[in-house]
């Protein structure tokens, strides 16, 4: 349902929204660039499709079908050729291929300023689009045993990330090393994280923006891949932080209709 809060999303849209958009979270991250937030769009992007739009996306979908068994079980390192192919194909995807644009961001009505479009959700991967109004924040959260490859489609966003450097304590807290902050945009940018590299991160929209993600394997608490949100409770010299799980009720995102090509 376009523009409606995802408090009770359709069954198909629960995969990431359930774990990321309506669960636990916090407010921690040294994001200096938050002060550079602009309410003006970085560039005009229409959600309409040109006659040739979508070819790069269909190539990506074909690649994902070929590699779905590997992606669905890759809780360690992805084979280099698979990771390279995924990055190369993502690097050619445009917002118009997915039929998403700033007009979709404007439809967001949730107080968080966050929207979610599900492209595909299965036991092997989740493919989705996140949309953020200027100033919106996806709090610090993890992707346990997961690979995420994504592409900023339009706009600008700041990403602060951490590497986990200790086993989880009894309360679920972990020591993590701050990797730094990167600002993506306004040009489309491909990025990623691994189980051991940048696995905990926070995202802040510096302008209206959207990004396209492939999460493999997907969130699934039955296999230890639940999403946990954190706050930074203790910081040491050198960038090490003690990240403590946090509950924050009322955090949710709008479930928006995806209008692009289907993937199954």
C-alpha cells in the first residue's frame, strides 16, 4: 500500500521490514556530516521508465539467479568471482531501471522518514529498496553472517561503520572498531559490507535519497541472523566502542509499492 505505515505490512514485505524497520534500535553514531543535511534534492530523478531502461537490471537478476545457491549459504567469504560479478552488475543499475525516483520519497508519511520497497524475499536472499527523506536515519544495526552489496541510486547519504572485534557478551554487547564515515552521492555509488568488515553501520540521508540492496543470506533468526540495533555506551582511544543492544519502540517505515521488473 503506497505511503501507508508498515505497522502491519503484507506477508511478502516482512523479511527486512520486520527485522530492520519495526524492531530494535538506537541512536549512536559519530556522523559529523549530519549538519550538512539539505532539504533540496541532489538531482531530479523521475520514476518513469525509458524504452531502454531495465536492461542492466535484468542482467543483474540473471546473475543473481545463477548464483542464488552460493549467495544463500555464504556466511563466510563470497567467492571472488561472484562478488566481482555482483559489484559489476550493480554498478550499471540506475534508478529508472527500478522505476523509483524522488517522487516516491515525497510519498513517505512515517515519522521516521523511511520507506521500503521489496523486490524479492526468499530463503537465499533479500532484494529491496530503501527510501529516505532528507534527515532520516537508519540507526546503528548489524547484519550477522551476511553480505550486503548495494547501490545508492540518487541523493546523498552518510554511512558510519564498525568492525566487530570481540565475541558477544552475555548481554549481547560487543566491542567494535570504528572504521569511519563515508559520504555517498550525489552520483550513484556502489558499496558493500561483509560478515567481518563494516558489518555494523548507521545511515543518515543528507538529501532525499534511495538505495538498492542485495542481502545474502537474508535475515532469519532461526539461523542466528536476527537484526540487532545498538548504541555506543563506552568509547576508547583508537576508535574502539562498546556497542550495547537497544530497544526503541515505535520505529517503523512505510511499505511502498515496487513498480519495477519482477525477480523470482
